[in-house]
C-alpha cells in the first residue's frame, strides 16, 4: 500500500524537466513547424512529427498527467492538421472536422474495447476480492522458506496475468498481500527480504506482460497497428506460443538474479506459513460473487485461448460479452457504480489517443518519411533480420529509460517500427513477427521505478531504494535483450517469426 507523502517531500522543488516540460515541448513543436518542409513530406506530416515530438517530451518529462496530455494532443491534431493541406488533395485544407475525426479515430479501434474490457475485469477482481484469494491460496501452498516465498510471489504474478488483464491492478492486489507477509513475519520493512519480495512483485508482472497478449494495454496498441497497417490478426494462442518461453525463462532468471544480488537475511521466517493461513482465513469462505467471477474468468480464458480454433470470435468481442455478464443484474458480480469507481479512465483515454496519434502519423505520410530517414541512418536496408532486431531492440530499451508508460512508448514507436520494417529490402523478413517481438521489448520497464506504473506502486511501499531496483534491473535487461537475440536466432526463427 503506497505510503503518504511527508511534508518535506511535498515541499521539495519539482525537477527542472517536469516543471518546464510543457514549455519545452511547445517550443519543440514550434521549431518543427517553422522549419522548411523537407522533400517528400507533406505539411500535415511535418506537423504530425511536431506533435509526435511534443507528445514524447510531455510523456518523458511527466510535465502533465496522461489524460490531460491526451486532450492537448487531440486539440493540436484538430487545429494543426485542420489548417494543413489535405494529403489526398493538397489544393484544399483538411479542415478541423476531418482532423478531429483523425484525432478521435483510435476510439473506434477494437483494441480499445479490449483494453476497456480488461479494466472492467480488473475492477471485478478487486470488487469481489478474487484476485486476493488466488494470491493467498498460491502462497499458502509454498511454505515459509524465503526462496520459496519468492518463487510463490513470481508464480502468483504469472497466474494473475491470465485473469487480471491490467498490470497496475495485479501489482496493486499483490502489494498489500506482500506487505502483510513482511509485517506478519516480523521482518523489518527496510530488510533485504522485504526489498526482494516487493521488487519481484513488480518485475514478475512486467515479465508476464510479454508472455500473455491480454496482460497489458501496450500489447493491444501493437495489435491495433499490426491489424491496421499489415492486415494481420494475432490470436491469443499464437502470441502465447511465441512469447511464453521468453517469459518463463525470464521468471527463472528473475528468481536467481534477486537471490544472488539481494540475498535475504534468513533462509526461513518463523511463523510465515501461519501468517498466510491467518490472512486467508480472514477472507472467509468463497462468496457467490467470487465463484461466479471465477467461472466467468475461466470461460473467458477458454474463449481467448481457442479463438480461430474452436470458434470464430475475436478476443475483443468475447471480452465485451464477459463484461456484459459481469454487470448484468442477478447474474453479474458488480454494479456500474462499483465498476466506474475502480476504473482508471485516464488510461483508456490515453490508449485511444495513442492509437489516433499513430494512425495520423501513417495517414499524413510522416511515419514513412521518418522510417526512411532511420533506415538510412542505421544502414538497415539490407542487414540480416537478426541485426535489424538487435538494433531496434537496443534503441527501444534506451528510449524506454525516459518513458513512464509502456503504453505511451508503444503508441509513439510501433507504427514507425512497422514502417521501418516494411521499408528494408532484406529478403524473407517477417514484418508481423518482428513487430510482435519488438513489442515484447516495449514491456522492458526493468531498470528504473519510473519506467512503469507497477514499479511505482511497489516503490511507494518504501521497502527498497531506487539503487536496489537499478542493481537488479540492469542485469535483467541485459539478459532479456540477449535472450531476445537467442530466441530470434533459434525458436522464433523456427516458428517463422524472424
């Protein structure tokens, strides 16, 4: 549970970039707009590159909240594109009506429906307490040895990834449970044991964001662009078959990295098993709402994993149907009022605007122009697929250091990455497969607490320092990067993805 902010913290001056981020981003936008328009780039495309740079600076500096940034981006698109020549008919202005339609285009994407549905499922889990029960049941079977508790925390992150398609919600569920374990064990909150458990809570969820398509919003961003630009739909099972081995190996790596770099003070905590059993007994017997939600979740998981095999229904449609059941009087598990209080609507707004931003980069030819520049700069035209994967993956890891949201990173980068891959001349390159693998890298928020909301939730417990997170995050990132290349040269190549 995040702790309250002390008076001294609240009086601390804001970082320079956070204080002046909005002004810097507006200046950057203005500079892009007044520069001469390059050959091959429409005026609308130049202005979209300015809006993209504005967005990246705003998101990286955290100068304003994500929902507010989304509103500003929509307004900029409406007026700057509206007063630009139409790309299809340069003799006429596009007009604010058409430009606003572009700015709102992401809200009609099926991926938005899936993310919205995921937030409702997370709300239902919190409302019924089923997520807490699942976590405690798993931990109750583990034992009190510190290495087994660590394995249990990682295992819970894996299991909840199937049923709670929201990373922040999963970590928010786990944090009070892990804090309860720490306090019940009588262990100091500043101990290495506490640090290991809380870091594992955040990192395991980031790892399984890669393994499961429905585990994170940024995956839906990528899927939306793959469908729009490449006309290819990736099923839940296709994603799982490709990504689960990576996530499984990284879960094992996480276990050993944490034990090696931050070894807990003791091998076993007295009374640990009893503390978990006590917390579980306080929940009481499973309620009717929990049973109904469990049945609905298992059924939904079945539909997700068997799409295009047993039935023709896509993930978004089955998720919306499940949400309808969860809200239905007499059958459901929560009311609309209960749901709306637990849903981060700002996340949904950012998601929709992120898709609109990427789509506008494509329709104004800005993405294609920028991709051509990047391909030429790095000399990617005829490089082998594995080298291209290595270069772009390294670029994503570096740029993620400045982002506090993988959703924002995916919105800014995935349409450009797809266009880059389409423009290279390497024979036999699988653009869909390579984009999917590079989307895995977008979820690598392993190094800094500010690189992902789930990291900040865990950091708010004050059980570890930033240096502890970095100490374990850097080797995790290096190993994950090397594993991407290893699987790219073997397993994913055998699957035909590279």
